[in-house]
């Protein structure tokens, strides 16, 4: 019976945000240990759920250790890594005494700690160092938004990655990591190589339904088909809002063959990614350019997609750019969700039907538009909990079947609906609106704080959608960000 230690730590870190992500932020989403890990993840659609199912099929003896995940947000406090490592390191020592054949980690790949910019590189190095001379295989799965590093490659034997954005295949990446680990424990000795062309893509450029990633994905699958020694080729377009040396587009391959050959095979992908620097950075038109075009359409629902306040990318979700435009263009029967715990709390001390004057949004920092003080009518209050309509979505893989937006209130200003939430919630499921009394199919304009991750939920109902540029730290124009640690030159930032 193969004995495997399983754990993980998942975070996408937006290093330009002023906030620090502490242990509490993880506790709010996922922080489970030992049998609690199995209780939480067995049978769910997360990569951990997928890995555990393969473990069961293959008859592994699983040592569950510690698994944490938080919503995308600012730089992660060192205490998160140290707390995680204290438990994982102790479980590893224990497992080594009892007998251990492999290690499986569920990761993201774009985690940055206060003291360690290459979060996963540090974590994997600690695991590898603790193994000393033992040649146990380490397998990990990654989000395609991983900012992959050579240090990660050196300290693991297997990486698998998501191939869909929106991430509808997270579970499968976890399954493949477990399957390949099973192979490695049977005697194969895979190694990992990586290539990092000097190019960075904005989140919108990482869609797997558009160029350049469509072609890159096809090239990767063709490589796997032509070269059986390549167990997995990962296309990792990366996460741009990380001012770290390993940010940017990466490719990695897990190979049982000659690592230099595998590296050579990745070269055409790296060349293509670099040549497509412009396609990987599609720009958004200013919202004032878009509004007249949107308002010229008689019927909704019409999506106004706002990457600059892309909650799934870590921004506050309190940007007021779209709300301001809806008001100034008189777009009645439209809706936008604003994360504003203060305004939501004020509504919870009032009664339905009350008229209030509320300062709304733009509070977390100075980058997401001004706070708008508006007279509103309170339509509805709730505890903000809702059941996901799509139980197979990426959101489901993170939070389970229930989402908790915290105390939530629906208010109306000049015919515009504003949903005020306490916990920022990425717009990945229509249950978010429907549970609060809004019928998305009947709205005119819908402000959507996302770049790509909304598409699985919203594309089927939207008659039309427009990307808009508004103030925010998720802007598609990467030249606005004060990078200091990114290797230069980097396309398309430098000539
Ligand atoms: Zn992602």
C-alpha cells in the first residue's frame, strides 16, 4: 500500500494592494487539518477532492496534514507560512517515521509572503530539505495563474495545472497530480523543467477561449501526444498583479526523459507567447466611450465587465466607476454589487422601505473611484448566504456549495439597484443576485467585477457584453503598475 502525505496552501497574491492577508482570511475560507481535511474536501469539486478520489481508487494510505485557502487578496503574512509549515513539517516527520512513499500538495502558484516573494518555491524547498537524502516524489497541482519559478521546478517532481479559464477543470488537475504521483511511486523518476519568456499577460489575456492561450494550449497538448515522456505540459499565463521576480508567462513540463530535451521542446511555446505580447494584453475602452453604445441597445441583460475591480483577482470590489456611470446615464433597472460592510451594516439598523443617505464604495483605498454619497431606498436585507446555482463552478471548488456574503442589503437609487455586501464575493454565480431578489435575466445593465471568471455564469444570459476601463488595481493596462521586482525588459512594458 502506497503511503502519501497530503496538504496544501492556496492563494493568489495581489502585491499592489495595501492590505496584508493574515491567518484569519484563510480561516474564513479554508483551514483544515488531519481528518478535518478529509471531512471538508472528500467528494467536492476542488483539486483536493479530485486528488482524494484518486487516492481512494488506488488504495493509498493517506496521511492528511494541513490545507488552507483564502480569496485572492494582498501579500500574505509570514505567520501563514510558519503556521502551515509547523503543522506540515511535524506531520512529515511523523509520516517519515511510519513510512512514506510520496507527497501531494494542492497549490496555486502565485502566492507571495511578506518575506518570500516566491511563496510556493519557499514552501516546496522546505519540504524537499526536510526529506534530506530520501528520494520521495513530490507532486503538486497549480492554477494556470501561477507565477512559476525555477525554484519550484527544482523542488518537486510533478506539476499539473488547470487548462480552463474560467477554472471549470480544477478537480481534474488534482486528479492528474495524484495519478502521476502514483506512477512516480511505482518507479518512474520524473523531473520538472520550466521556461519563462520575458512577457507578461494581463488577466484578460489569460482566457483559454481566446488567443494567445488557445494556441498555446493546443501546442502543449500536441507535445504531450507526440512525446510520451512528457507526462504533463503546463501553460501558465500567470498573474500579473504580483511585483515579484517570477511573475509573467511560464511553461513547465514534467518529464521522465532528458530534461534538456524537454526544455528544447518548450521553446516554440515560449517564442509564441513572446510574439503574442499584444494579444495577451487586450485593452479596455473607457467606460464613457462604452456607455452610449450600451444604452443604444433597447434590451438587456447587458454586461458591463470591469476588470479593474476584478474581485477574483484580489481587488476590493468596492469600485464605484460603473455605479457612477449608471447614475450619470440614467440606466434604470440596472444593477451593481458593491462590497461595503459599513453601508451594509447601516442598512441592517434600518427597516425595509426606509430612505437613507449612504456613503457607498471607494473606501478600501484611493484607487477604486470616489465614495458616492447617495439617497437610497432600502428594499431588502439578508444574512447574505446563498446556495450556488452551479455546483461545479470554480467558486464551488473554493467555497463548497454555500456562499456567505455576510450581512447584505439591496438598495435602490434613481431606479438603479445596488447590492451591498459585507464579504467580497466574485461574480461567478447567478445565485448571488437571485437570492437577493434580483432576477438577472430581467435587468438592463449589470456591472460585473471580473475579467474572465464571470463567463461561465453570465455569458449564457447576457444579450451583449462590454469590457470597460474604470479606476482600479485590476486594470488591463499593466503600464499603470509600479513594478520594481519584475525582470526587465519585459514585453509589452518595455520596447
Ligand atoms: Zn486562476
